[in-house]
């Protein structure tokens, strides 16, 4: 497609050059060269985007088929062989396993592991919430206990927090 377009542009410019001055001819050649460079640049960008998408797909597939790894919440971003893993996993071991699987994938140059480890919120006895004590450090007291609360992202320490912590 690119060759056909370039050939058409060259033929058109030759036809129009017949009655032009040398200065006009030079300007047309310069314009044609600029168009060629733009087309070449667009083609290279498209090839790079396709290569990035293909590598991301290969990595995501490897993560999803790896035994012992839940990759449902892992996002993969690729930019010229540099892979960034984002999202959350159940444990530090899963984050490390995801990084190893990614690094072992052909075409990966480096891995930026930004995965977060999910930590369940601590359950607090109802008596603490009724006395006005906060069930989570730094959070306001509530009227209801946290029994059955969903998992919350937290740093790798004993006290849960609403802010996620990097692996």
C-alpha cells in the first residue's frame, strides 16, 4: 500500500513538473520527500504498536495459563520491550511469579512490577465499634462492625489501610 501511494505521488509529481520552473520542481520534490518521511514514520509507528500489542497478548496468555497464578486482575502494558505489570494479586509470591513469567517471555527486555498485594481488612468485634473506637486506624468510628467486609488493598503490614501498597 505504501509503495503504491509513493509510486502514485512520484508519477503525479513528474507530470506536474513538466511545465514548472527549476525552483518549482525543487519545491515539489521537497514536498514529496516530506510526504514519504511522514508515511515511513506512520508505518514504523504502526509496526511498533502491533509489536507491543502482540507481546502484551503473549505475556497475558502466559500469565493466565500459569498454574498457581490468578492473573484476572493483572494489566500488562508494553512499550518497546519494556513491560509494566499493574493491578493486584493475592500474595507477594504471586507478584514475584508474575514477574518471573513475564521476564521469561521472549521479547521482554525489562519488567516494571507495579503489582499490589491485596490484604483483607481486619474484623473488629462489635464491642469496639459501639464504644466509639475506630475499627481501622485513622478512620472514623462506625455504628456497624466490619464482619464480612470485602477484601481491601493495604500495605504489607498488620493494620489495614485504604491506600494500596506497592509489592
